C-alpha cells in the first residue's frame, strides 16, 4: 500500500550515512512506464532549496522517470555550490541507472528532493555512493523502504493508496513540523498507473493539494523544500476522466495530510476548524487559517480550555465578511458562543480526546472550508528548541 | 514617576473584588485641567470590547476628563448587555465625581477601559461600589496605585515619565500576553501637563505608537481591548511644538513598550529584529514581523540556537523586495549568514543572555525598522494553557 502499489513503479530506501543515527536516508522512486508523465507543486517560499529550483526546471517538460530523495540535509541556503550538488546528484542517479539497466537515463529526467537541516552542504562523499546502493536495491515492493528513508522527525512512515476503476494511486510523504501555509512542509511522491497527460495530471494535482495539504497549517511556518510530485506510468492501460483522477488523487492526498497532522511534532490534538456561512471560500479559508495560527487558541486547546473568546479575537483580525455580534462558535458540538456572546455552558465541552472540531458560523453566506491544525504544546517547544532544522 | 507626575492629574487604585485574589482591580485617572484634551489609539481587531466601542465615541469630541479602568474582566463579547454595563460604569463614575467634588461631570467625558477574561459579564454589584471607593481615594500621587490596579498576568506595574522643557509626560500600561500586531495588547494611559490641541495630541500619539507599541509583536495575537489614551491638562502653561510633543510622547511609549516586552508571559528573551537595507520602511516592518511571528525561530531562540535557516525561511514568506542569495543575517553581532548561505561560525554566537539582536540586511535599499518580540518558551505554553483570557 505504497508508492509501488500502482503498476510500473520500483522504489528503494537505503542508509548512506547522512543521518548520524544510521537510519536509512536515501530513497529512489523509478517510473518504468510506458509513460513518464509528471505534475508537481512546490513551496511558495521565496527562499527555495537547491533541489526545489532544480526540480522546478526538470518537471517543466512534463516528463520525469526518477525521483531521488534524501533526508539528513535540506540543501537549502547553500548557494551556487549547493545547486551544483543537486545537479551532480541527478547526473549520478541517471548514470547509475543507465549502467545497471542498459536503458539510457538523462539527468533531466531526475527530480531531486531533500529534507533536513537548512544551511549546510550535503556530504556528497556519502550521498553519491548511497544513490548507487539505492539503484541496486530497487524493487517492485520497495515503497515502504522509500517511505522510511525520507523521515526526519517523523515518528512513523506515511503511505497511502486509493483506487480507481482498474487503476491505482499510491503515495508516500514525510513531514512532522514546519507544517505550513500554502503547503504543509513535506515531501510527497504520488504514483499512478493511470494513463493521463501532464496537463491532466497537473490539473488533478493542483485541485487535490488545494483542499488537502494547502489547508493543513500546523504551526504557520513555511518550509524552503516543500515538494509534491505525481508520476504516471500508464501501466494500467486505463485512462480515467480528469474528474475521476482528481477525486482519487485528492483522496490519497487527504489520507497523507491527515497522517502529517497526526504526527505533528509534540502535538496532543488534531483540530479541524470548520468555517461555515462564509461569503466565499477564500474568506472561509482566511478565517480558518487565522484561528489555526493563533498561539493563544492553540495553547488553550493544549490546556483543554474551550476558550471561545480567543477564537473570536482571532476571527476579528481577518478581513472576512461578518458582523461581530452574529458569529456562532461550537467546540466539539457544544455551541458555547451565539451571536458573539456566551451561550451554552462551556463546562459541557469535552476536550479530553485527541480530536477537536471547532465550528465557526459567520452568517455571511453559504461558502465553507475546513482548515486543520494542531495545538501548541510543551512537546512542540521542546522538539523545536532542541532540534535544528 | 507615573501618570500623576505631570501637573493637573489625580489617580487612584482600589480593590473592588473583581479579582479572586483580592488584589486591586479598579483604577481612576482624573484630569483636573485647566484643559481636557484627549487623543486615543485603539485595537484594530474587528471584534472590539464594549469599553473600546464606548471610548471611541467619547474621545471623538476631543475632550475627556476621566478614565476609569478595571482588571478582572474584559467585557468583550458580552453583547448589548455588556455595552450597557460600560455605559453604566461611565454614568456612575461621573455621578460619584460630581457628588464629591461639587463640579459637574458627564458620562460623555469618561473613558472606560477593561481587561481580563473575554466573554463574561462584569460583576456590576462589585464594580460600581469600587468606582465610588476609587473616587474617594483620588490623590495627586495615586499613579502607582492606579498602575497596580490594572495588572492582570503582569508580574509588575509599568510606569514611565519623560520630560520636555517645563512640561512632562507620564504614563502607565499593562500587558503581559496577547502582545500583538497593530498594537501590543494592553491598556495605556499617558498624561501630560503640556498645552496642546486635540489635533496636536492625536498627531503626536499616532506618530509615537507607530514606532513603539505597533512594533512590539510578542506572540502575534491581537486583543479585543487595546487602548492607548493621551490626556493633556495644560497645567504647565507651556505649549511645546508638535515635534517636541511627539518626541517626548514617543520616549514614554518606547519606555513602556520595552517594559511590556520585558514582562511578556513566560518569555526568557527580549529580541530586537533590526531589518536594514530595505526598499522602504513598510517592507522592513513586514520582514521584521514575519520573523517575530515565526514559531520555529522563537523556539530556536528559547533553545539558544542561532538558527539562521529558520530566519531566512521566515523572510522568504514575505513580499518584500530582496534576492534570496543577497541576504545577510547577524545574531548578536556575528554574521552567520552572508549572501543567503553560511558564513561566520555559528558557535561564536552567544545566546545565553536575555537580550538578543537579530540584524537582517536585505540589500534592497536604504530603509530600516526594528520590531521587538520574545521567544516561545515552556513558560508561555504553561501560562496560556492554564489561564483563561
């Protein structure tokens, strides 16, 4: 149930020594075709890691046959030398694949993803041999090994599979902090054996990430390395409609996004902020994101305190359409705020569980959106004050 | 050295029983004239507390002779009944002052400020007798008692005095959390015995708050109750120029803003983010605020980690003019990032002290601005998960 579940893909994960722990840290996903279609979504951070800049160029032509990924170093803020390292990684990956398969691979078909500490060069003397080992370890059931090799502070690998009629979408993701606006901080490789043009893949992927990864806002911090790739082998011989592809890719993204949320650093709550009655969807998202990023709301949730006053204060900082004396707020089903003032008894709200639903009715229209976040806990402070990303 | 240091002012602080602790919780500042000029700046949060809505109306005419303040309850999100409570407080204050002084006071001359828990009605049966007691306790050296009565989670009262040539500015403030965009969450009453029109007072106050309170962003959370008032008695008989008044009011605001930062809930660091080389001042502030609000930067500072990669990632989320490969970053004087990549040895950065200076050179122009913030600590999480605001 991984990135190698769809037909036409092989993967591997090996330990190259980038991680001091000795855990696996280099992953490879190879699309054996017959097709080599690709679509991608990247971080909107203007400070982009070298592999993001490289991969943006590579996917431009719509054809990618290989993704090489490493944990143990983000290769971000490393200057021109860091970009050379990414280029050399792609060249080496193509050369090794060519030598073992007898089929010709070019660096321009190799996407590169990196994750780990920002600002330090990658140890190329370890990474390149690791790439060679990964090429020789490629198998048709290597998806689990690949998913493990891209973990950083993740406590567990994250994989998903969703199925169409005669075709399949598989995927893996990593990310446990720096979960962020515009995209949860993460690497994600999705695979499918559906037959689809790069244009259709791009439309499906953008539609899927817009309502899944884009709406996970664990800590408001946007990474320099976020990359989501969708590779299509066409090996099923089935060409779904764009709508069918979108639905199935969205389901896989939703599954992975929830796994990211569940594994967020130090979090004790998974919080769905449902904004309803908005004038339009953008305003619903703006309100949801404002509440998701409010440290006073997040610490209150950590303390099992249904503090609706802090929620209203967060809503009040947005430009969305609403009247302060018309807002209703429910926490886990109890409408503790009606018309902008206290309503049902707040002691009736049960916040002892891990899942929390905050429902905000703006009474300004018919649009709605859900944004997912976590609480702000001692664990988050501990992990992020002790660990350098 | 308080709000009663300038000539023409009396103040008081008394315990009315709003705080469970029994500490003082009602404050009064009275301007005995001869002038009664006023200027004010309020929260830009669209969810405004009843006293904010009331006081916005009162100051509109430019004349205020009394400020009544309470801690122990914000009177925010309390609906029309909450507004009635504020109105009744102003009426009662005016009536009590009239009865003890023989001089006629009207509710329309009484500004009201409240701070404490959002969403609960004030216990008027305690507040109104407290107002009466405060009226009877008014003295020409009551500034310290008033500053104590407005404290919530503050660990100490905050007062300041700055002097012009023959005239004086005094002030008090409260605020130790919810320090926020657009204005540090707080109440602040400034007094002066200068002679000045409401227009001059307004221009001086806006200029002062723009570069002081507006640039303190402790935790990115904006309150429903922020109010800064400047009252002028004219008792010195000296009429400074607008520039002189602005400078002296700015110095008082700067002093109080730094006291707020020093007393921020649970913080272990006071951080000045100096952005230089910006294309314009707005962009410098945008960059400073983005870094100030980034939880990963803030937790790194708590951990004494000079994590410049997280700083660059925060800068990268802004729309300011810069090239990622031209940014320099110094922490406490050590330029650990030059041209967007690692430079001086990060181990040379000493973060063991309480004061931290982050200097970011965008190399995009000649403008600069400083934004002040705190780290994100276990203490912040503890205080805000346990305390309802």
